[in-house]
C-alpha cells in the first residue's frame, strides 16, 4: 500500500485560487447583472445557475446581463424652423 502525504498549503492555495477563478467566470453573467442593478436579475441568475454549464445557457445569460435597460418611449423634439 502506498502512503499518501497530506496536501501542503501551496496545493491548497492553488486549488482555492483556481476554484475561485472558475466560479467567478461561471457566475460572470449574474455578477454583471447584480452590479448593473438589472430588473431581470432573478431570471439571469436562474438561467446562469441552471443552464450556465451549457454553452447556449451561458451565452444567453451573458446576453441578458449585457442588454441595456429599455429607456422607454422616445419623444420626438420638433424643430422651430
């Protein structure tokens, strides 16, 4: 039988940094929507968490998070001339 040595601090630190980086990239659409104070944050979050592991789900969540808010109806300004 082989005896395994316990993982050192360097290995633990490396896996912690890599895990945090991967989780941040995975949740990027949700993070962007939260910072932009999107109204659709719950929809983006559910789409990202449930379907973000697929490329289509991730791109859809990223597209929803990147959309600009609808400014509402545009009023036409008439020229005095």
